């Protein structure tokens, strides 16, 4: 079991603060669509930064794909924003590594990582998955290097967002 230290507390408090800020300022977040592709990036970053609070990322990606002229740029901006947003789950997992390792979700994610490596994270990020936060928690608790987690999530989220943006462009 890992030693619990100040870095763990700081990571947990940061993840909690981001989630609280998004909840508190959710009204101001709605105006992001006026910023074009930057708005897509920011909206997806914020929508994915919440811990265990469901956000309509599928509908956001489709709506942005329909509203903006280039679905490729929508998908790329949405995928990158989503991946950066998922860092909060990773930070929370790192912070709570001693507690997370006892959960069923952690054990299942660990099995997937042992079997498929980081492709498991990319696959979980690709499919519409309301409990993806558990994958981030598990990756943080397992000590997966942040950049490897981020790269895997970026691949999965970007592929999903590209599909959704192109779907939206059909409307």
C-alpha cells in the first residue's frame, strides 16, 4: 500500500475544487458555444472534469458538429478538451490510492490494464461510459504515468468525438 502524503491531499483537493467550481459556475459555462472551436475545447474540458456528475458530452459534441463548419476541428478540440478534463479523475485516484484499491471498480480496471495495457483506457474512453471516472481513479491509484494515461484517453476520446462531430455535421 502506498504512503499517504501531502501530494495525495493536494491532488484530491485540486480535483474536488475543479468539480465544485464547474458546478457553481455552470450557468456561465453555457455561453462557451459563442467561442467556436475554443468553446468546444473548453466545454468538453469542463464537462469531463467533473467527478461522478453526469454531463451531456455526447449531445454537446453532436451539437457543436452541427453548428460549426469543420467537424474535424470540432472532434479534435472536443477530444483534447475531454482528455485534459479527465485528469481530475486521475488526480483523485492518485490522491486516494489507499482507499481506491479496495473497490470493485479498481479491481476490474486493474484486470483490464493487466490484460490489455493502456489500450483498455483508450477503449473505455472511446465508448460512452458514465463510469469512466473509475478508470481514471484506478489509473491514478495504480501509478500509471500521467502522460501515458493522458495519451490513451486522448486517443479514445478524440475518436469518439470525431464520430459524434461528423454525425452532427449531417444535420
